[in-house]
C-alpha cells in the first residue's frame, strides 16, 4: 500500500485535501494523510508520495518518493502573469502535475514533459442532500466565501447597503474593516466561519446565491465552486458577467441572472426572469471528479512502471 501525504498550508482552505483523503482511503492501493492531522515533526521519509499545493518553492523529497505538484489556481495580486512565469521557471520539476483546468495549465507555460492531469473543483454530497430538503427562506441572498477586498466584496457590500434590495446572509471569514463598517447593518447577517458541513443548511435559507467575481485575470477563467454549490442547493444564481461563468452556463444549458453594468442587483428585472435550471449536481461530486481525472491510475503507472 502506497502512503500519500498531502501537505497543507495552515492558512489555506483547500477542501480538496479532505476529498482526496476520502477518495484514496477507499482505494485498495493507497493510504492518504492530511498534514494538519499529523505532528509537525512527522518523518516525511515514511511516505511514498508527497503531494503539494503550489505557490513558490516546495518540499525536498528523497529518491524513493514521488512528488505531486497541484496548481489549484493561477497567481493573483499584482503582476500575476509574472508570478506564474517565476513559478514555472524556478519550482522544482515533480513526477506529476495536477491542474485545475486547461486554462491554468496553459498560463503556467511549463516547458517540460512532466505528466499531468486535470482535476476541477467539486462539491460535498451534503449540498445535494440539503437541496432536496424543504427549508424556510429567511434571506433573499446568500454569499459564501472569504469576505474582504481581494475580490471586490467591500465594493459589493457598500453598493448593496446604499440601496438594499433585501436581506443578505454572508457566510465566511470577514475582514476587520468590513466587520467594523457593516457588522450592525440591518440588511446584513454575518455568520463568520462555519464548519463546512453546516454551510449547506445555512445557505439553503436564501433564495438567490450571489457569485460576485471581478471580471479580471485570473478570476475570470477559474471555476467558481460557490456557484456549483448554490446550484446543488437549488438556488437561483445572481452573478457578475465573465468568461468562465458564460462558458459554464452555455455548456450545461443553464440560465443565470446577471448584475447590472454597474454591478448592482436589479431585483425588479430579476423577478421578471423565471428560470428553472436542471442541474446534474451528482456529476460534480468530489469522488466523481477525482475518478474522472485518472490521477490514481497515473500514480500507479509511475510507481509500478
């Protein structure tokens, strides 16, 4: 049995690590571990595969080990393309790379023959289960995710509060500045960080799921996990307009409500638009996507050539 260690940055959310551990621990030939569950001084030599979610740098490995580098997203902040280039030039060459999608792979521009797979973002079965339940709607809108200025949430909340179209539930870590400025607003309810298993229940109390994403690189070409979770819950989607969301909408024959050009919610217009999306959420379960990536087979091929 091959032992995999997933190395987690303590500041990173990375629900895929739990999903990978669940998947590989059901596989006859693998045993998976999350670094957060192990002592800080654990002996890395006991593992056959060291799996990292890459920024810059990496963990030194020994000759008997395989190294997997996963690129969940492209670089953000200032000069993201330059950061991508630096990573592609200076990060060590692993035995296998995992990319979110072809756009992420293309923009890193690795110029070697390292094997790779694609593994898109998935959802927990709890979202599908909750979507089948009847829950009283206490809120008009819900937003899940980190609530700070990085993706323009400070602007969204400011505009929302200028002319509130209803009650907004915000689930996730809140920046001190936003909490200070808007924590007592009568149209906003902040839950703070919830245990992941509780998110579906609270989010299902809303009518509309808010997917507020800036239409700029690299956010506009990366998967919105929250949008898929909203769909699994049966919520209507209100979203900003950008490349990935338009491609996803067309591919799965869905219909979303879009923010106005000034990124505000036009509730009167939305009430005129009645959409009944048929969404096969089970196709987006973590186990399905990991299986579809063929990553287990790739690892076995590298371990047992």
